[in-house]
C-alpha cells in the first residue's frame, strides 16, 4: 500500500543490497512514477503528486539530485485515474514523451516541453 510519499533507497554494490527505504518529501499515492536523468544532471520526474489519489499527473524537475524541485507543473488533471506513466526524453532533451493508463481502459500520450 501507499504511504502518501515516494521512498528512497540506495545501493553501493550494483543492486545486490539496498539501504532501508526512507520516506522523501515527494507526495505520491503509492503508484508508479518515472524518473529521467538528463545529460546536464537534471532529474525529471513524472508522477501523481497527490498523496491520496491517482490524479493529476505532473512534471517536476530538480537540479540538485532531488533535494529540491525548482519546477512543478501539472500536465493533465481531467477526471479519472491517471496512472502508470512511462516514456522517454527526446534526443535534444527538449521534450518528455510518455503515455499513461486512463481509468484502466485507455492509453493516452502526452508530449511535454521540459523547462530550460
């Protein structure tokens, strides 16, 4: 079940063992999220930023390894369950392209401009 926040764990042995999970300050209802690291080191996060429901879907960006988020933008918030985002960042790192499950019946594509 969800805790209302994303948890963080680290491995120093290529994934054989992991530190105990610690709660971050990133709200999430316990659903899948997607992280992308850009060539600049910037991290882009696509997730449900509401700790209780799978709506909306948002784009956040961090330049300090997720300590702070200088950019937070809701990408879509129409009624229903918006969940399981997955996709990629284009070669020029100008846009993130992803699809998500809508109410377990439809797959919807979004292309979102990344912050400069």
